[in-house]
């Protein structure tokens, strides 16, 4: 889940920047456009709960979610100034569905693996989002195999990596195409201020730099989703008991 959550947070962070910088949308407008990501994620998360009960094989969800996420992020990589609504809506739907399909898998798997009296502890470990090594006498031996992941830290690491890649690419583009200006302007100017802080000719160059930087960002998320799918294959392919899943869903 570290790779899934990290990729999702990066997409969630940088898509508004794409809409604001490249398509000149205001913050509210960029938020509205993000509904193409959030709505499919919500419905996919609901559907995943039913599918998990029927299927019960955890790696299938990692594989499906990681593969769809990699495809969706790869398509986001292709976006530029000419990308129309039909494309960026479709790309977001793929990523949103991929994230919704996998978001609750770690939590559900952990809850199924532990005894009823340990459900609250298992849920806290996953939801409180810190990485720890759980002693078998506390939560049961099988829980140590479910990898209670660090969702928040995963997002922090990936956003930091994406930020470094984005900034480096933007400055590189700025220096190559606007050598007469201080490269710090590229980083200090907000995405919504590009067209007021620069002349029309300069703004076009800066926007191109944003596109290049965002390609680096989405290359990172594509690799992360793909790696998550591969790692998911290493999990147990043993089908979970439908009775155990239902017990967890009923709160018992």
C-alpha cells in the first residue's frame, strides 16, 4: 500500500497544478475537474467491498489495481496543452478506479487474519498509518505477514520525490529557454500566476516547462503503480474464507 498511497497522493497533488498551470483553470475549476478522479474512486471502493467477499484472493486486487493505475498514470504522462476534456477525464477515471479497487485491501486482509478480539488493534495499525513490526503474541502470527503499511509516510516520500523531479525539470527548462531571467522565478511563481508574472511569450515557455516537469511526476507514479502490482504477486494466493470476511464486515 505504500506504493499505491504514494502514487495516489502524487496524482492528487499534481493534477490541480496541471489544470491551473497548463489550462489556466482557477482553484475551484481545477477542483471540479478532479471529480473525474474522486467519483470513480468512491464507486470502485464500494464495489471492491462486494468483490472482496466473492473473490477473497488478495493479490488479484493488487495486480488489477496496480496494472490499471500504471496504465492510467502512463496516459497522464502524455498530457499537454492540447489534451482535451475527453482524454483527461478518461485518464482520471482509470486512476481513480485503480485506487478505489485497492484502498481497503490491506485493512480488510489484516482484519480477516486476526482474532475477533484483535480487530480494533489491527484496524488502528492500518488506519493510524504508521509502520511497525507487530509481535505475534499481541496480534497473532498471521498479522505480521500482512505488512501494516505506512500510508502517510508513503505519500510523503513520493510527493517529495515527485517535487524534486518536477522542480529540477522546470528549472532546467527555464534556464535553457529563458536564460535572461532568474530560475528562482520558475519556482516562486504559483501555477495560477504564470500568465500575470510573465509576458505572453515567456508564459508559453514556462507552461511548456510545467508540462515537462509533470511528465517526470507521472513517470514516477507509473513506475510506482507498476512496482506495486509486481510486489502484490508475492502475496498469499490462498482464498480467504467468505465466513471470515462476513464476520469482519458484520463487526464480529
